[in-house]
C-alpha cells in the first residue's frame, strides 16, 4: 500500500527554521513528482511547493518563495521541506502529497500523508 | 494566479438529498479541475479528476461536470459518510490553487 508519513514538525520561534520530511513507501518514489500542501488551523488547503521526480524543476507559492526549499532523496524514498525565516502565519498542518498524471486529464494529488503540525510562536 | 471560488461556503442537507457545489475559476482552465473530500482530522481524498472522471473506488453518487471556468460537484443522494468539506483545485498552472472549501453539514 502507498504510504506517506510526515515528520519534523514542532514549535519554533518566529524567524526560526525547521526541516520537514516525508517518508514514502509502497510505490516507486523516484517515478513520481511530489508536493507539499498546508492547512492553517480551521482554514482551507494551500498548495505550497512541487518538485519533479528527478528534482530538475521546483515551484513555490508566493507565500513561501525565498524562504522554503523543497528537495528529495530518491535513494532514501524521502521528500523534504526546509523552512527558514518562519512566521506566525506559517503555522499549519503540513501534508506531503503524491502527484499523478491522469492521461490527458491533468495532474492531481492521489495520495496524501496525515500531516505534521508546525507551530510558529514565541 | 488563478483564483478558485466555491459556493456555497456551507450547505445543510439531509441524508438522501441531492447536493450541488459550484467552483468557478478566474480564467479558463479547460478540464484541469479536481475535487477533494476532507473529513475532520483526516487528509484530503481525491474524488474527481479531469473535471468529470471519478477516482477509483469513489461511489457513483458523486459526479463532476463543467469546463472552462464553471464546474460542479454533485452528490446525487447524500449518505452519512459524505458529511465533510469539499475542495476544488485547478491544475492548469502553478500555483495549484484550491477553492476555499464547502462544508456539507447535517440538517
């Protein structure tokens, strides 16, 4: 079965850094692009970053561009999100999500982890 | 960036009711639209991709339609398991924006 397990969340002070990880299993990780999506408490979903299967292309939401960096290690089946200069508004549950191309129908997030909570507060 | 606007923000309905949720894109996205269901404390689940194709395992009471800028998700006969929040998402371009969500509540 496909499994995505996030880790690395916690309480951090404003301006601090945190590195999230997502351990993937049950599928050929190196064949899929991956994403990070976050959800602030009581709020909706916000896509924040994407990386191709070979790490040759990355995209970021404007809200995190220049502060967050996505990366992956295909040898270790892991996805990462380095978060720097954290702000109170970055407080959220962070999900990793597998991206899948459905023929000519587009690209969607077919598997999600359960999330890891990041709280930015002094 | 493409803005996705869902309506209504919430709907109260009874088991057996037909429920329709609308999603409007700020520009033409073709059929590059997905719908996700999220239950409290759980990760989102993909229901519909390509605006109208059901993800494997999704009950046939769910259906999606639309293209261009206007899309709908319909639950033909609401079941107890369907009370959740539903999100649309465009995958036409980056950033992959979501709608703000529609909460389906018990009447």
